[in-house]
C-alpha cells in the first residue's frame, strides 16, 4: 500500500529493490484511470512517456548510477510550466491544444534527478485566482470536501498530493498560490526566495512576483524537491543563486535560540476564530520546542493587497499582450479583419478574471494614471521590503496565518472579486518582498477542514525555515492525515 507514503520513502523502496520504477508508475497511472479525475486535478496524463521514462530510470538504478534521493518518483506539474512532450494550457481556452517547443528549466532538472512526470495539473486560468475556479476546464475539488474549493492558483497541485494521486507536485506562487492551496488541502509547500528557482519556461503572470516551488506530504519531500529545482540558470537573468540548495537533514528536536515574530494585527479582525486558534496552537508547539515569540504590529496592512494587485495587474497586462491570435494560441473564426482578430481572439480566448486583471493593469499603466497608481504601488513595495529587512534584524522568522478562513464553498466568492482578493492579505507581502515562506498543516476546524500556517524568513533563509518546519512536523502528525475516500493504493 502506497497511501500516504512520502516521495522520499517511495524512492527508498525503489532503491532497496522492494518495488521497481515501472511498478510504481503503473500503480499511479492505474489509480488515476480508476479515479476518473474525480477531483478535476489533472488536465493531462502522460502514460506512455512516463512508462518509457520509468524503464530508463530502472536501467540507471540497476547499473549503480548515482541519482537523486527522489529518483524513480512520479511527479505532476502545474499546467503553466512548459513541457515539450505534453500540452501546456494554463487552464485557458487561449492555449488549449498548445504544445511547447521546449522544456522549462525545472523540467530538465527533474529529468536529471530521475523523476518521472506523469501529468499536468489544473489551476486558475493563467494563475489568476485564489480558488482554482477560474480555469476553462472546470474547478478543482478539495479532496477533504468536494463541495469546497482547493485554493489557488495551484489548487490542482495541492489537491493531487492531498488526495494521494501523486507523491509530489510543482506549483507556482505569485501572491500565495502555493501556500494557500496547501493550507486548504492539508499539505506542505515552499515558496522559495525570488531568484532561487529558474522561471525559464514558467508562463508568466507577473514576472517580478512569480516563483516555482514544491508541494509534498511533508517538509522533507519539499526540501528534497527544492534542492533538485533550485540553482543558477543562464536562461533566466533573475535567477541569482550561485549553486542549488543543499539542505542538511538534521534530527534536531529543539529550537533554542530561535526568535519568532507574531504579527498581532494578523490575528485581529476578519480571521476565522478556529483558524486563529489553530495558528496560535502551532505557535505554542514551537514555543514548547524552545522558540521565543514576540508580538509586533505589522505596518501598512491597509495598503499591501492594493499594492500587490496594481503591480500584478500591470505586469499581467504586459505579459498577456503576446496572446493576440497571430503566432499561437486561440484565434477567433468570426474575425473579418486584423482589428477584429485581435479583439475577438482575446475576448473569446480569455476568461472573466483574466480580462479583469488585464483591464486593471492597462488602466494603472496608462499615461493619466501611472503616477497616481503604479508608481505609488512600487513605492509601497519598497517600504514593505524595508519593513521586512527591519523585522529580520529582530526575528529569525515570522509566523502567521496563510488565509483568514479554511476552504470555502465552491462559488461562494467567484462573483465577489474584492472578497477573494482580501483572502490574500497574509501572503502577498512575501512576494512583494521576494522572501521565502513555508506552509504547514496545523490542524482542522470543526467541519474537519485543514488549517495551515506559514513561516516567513529573510532572503535565502530556506534552511532555517525548513529546520523549524521539521521540528514542528516531528512533534505533530497533521501532515500525515489523509482525507477519507482519498486515493488508496
């Protein structure tokens, strides 16, 4: 039985000769076929290619070739990561049927590590949304309660891991898009420091905010996966790491000497009481392990979400201007001239949320409003980064909620964009400042829905965050729990 097994445990079984890579891949492919995509997590499954790849990895393992600790493990990718042999749609009608001519850098690194890509995962269209409901191919269902959202935009990635459909996945985080679905689905995720992982081949939403990161059952899987995908890349000038992460797997049980900040105004106002209680319980668990907590007031709370959506919208309007019906992507058959082709292709190819953000971005970049909105948002971004720099002179890390609520009902916020945007209030500042953060499950509410918290660190402090997360997960078992009726293999 592989139900609930971690990616590292699975690779260890393979290397010990207890299972072959082909057996593992066949098991997951058979599972996916039997589930019939009941949670709408997968947009494509690569059965044939995965089995060919499995045979190749088997030969390498049997010949004694040194491979990564994740060799032979199946993985699935959010569908905004380019894969040469598998369609990449960004869950949009605009890119339906698009087959990239190149692999993303992270895909090449997964191949080098001996991992096996078995499919592409559902998401919010072009990563724009917080619930994985805005995609053209239907919403992702939360495996803990299929009447509820899985979170977004990496909802398919988190739900697939939570439901046991794949041992690990990659997502992307522009304003919380790894951390929030991990919180909603009860799994673990890392949003790396901006520049730690190459964005080459990640279809851009907001280029100065996007970052690819791992999702797994526990922090050790995520750390191992981050070690594989991180590091310098000459194809991405914003990737500034000199070498990949190499995390030391310590067995530390104590956090003596670690000082953690707790923003008191994150725990006031609109946060659900049960979410607040679970987050405070997580803080007490870390405190019992030796960490010292100090409350503080997080400044600029009234401006964080607004600044984020202005900057993200501006970058989105620029990045998505390439989808015009000419070179690739959807082209309207109704167009009678060039002007109509542009207008109809974009109006028919993009969904409502994407159009909303393009319009917002075009507005704040226009000559009459650039100084009034976009320039001021950039100034606030600088102040946010300065604030974090000051805080990390006092604290080793910051603990906060990931989202104000647990997973909400499908359709509850889809027609109220402002309500959905405010759900990002605890996550977007991390992206604006380019910082790393980990999301960890920390319990359940009275409806048996998962709740998560996040640890935020200074730039390139991933090892410190991961070691703290290991201590927490050694003392709790929330990351080991699986939803009833989930995949059993």
